[in-house]
């Protein structure tokens, strides 16, 4: 079995590489599930529907970066942007997910006994295209 370390992941939002500020990302690929149970059934019947996908990323706040998450993500709230996630890093033959997404919440958290953290949520607009990097 081949394992992949998360440290190699690349995240780009609106063409800006925010990987150096990101320590966690999560792409959720989902779909609607409809209850189509009718009279006479003893158990629920289900049918699939449209895709429903989301993305979130987070990291430690960087006070010196004018190209960091605060500068890049905060102004994009409520807009649709291109996102690229490369879970095995950049390189020929490695997987890549690309999609458009609406930037939802940008959040900064300031715990008393730890570093300031940031997080951002995205709602995917349309399909997630999974390809192999050329």
C-alpha cells in the first residue's frame, strides 16, 4: 500500500497559491439522496440526484504576508472563483481537482494560549473535474 503525506498538498484560489499558509484542506464530493418510498414498502427506497460538493481550508495566520490568506481570501467573500487542489503536490502524473466555488465564510480565530488561526469555506458551483497533471 502506498501512503501519501498531506504536507505535499497544493491549494490555489483565484490563481493565488496559498499552500504555504495552509495546514488543512478538505474536499467533499457528495450527492443528493431522495426518499422515493411508496405505499406497500417495508423499508425506505432511495434514489440519487444532483452532485453537492464543498471545500474548506485553514491554517495559521501570517502577520507579514501581503499575499497570505487574509489578503487573498477575505476580499473574495461572496464571489465565485477558480480553485485547484493537488493532494499529492504538483507534478506530472499526479492527481488534481479543479472547480469553481463561491467563497463563503472567512474566519479568524484568536485563542488566548495559541496562535491566531484562519479558515475559509467554499460551496462548489457545478462539477469537480478530477484529472492527472500534465
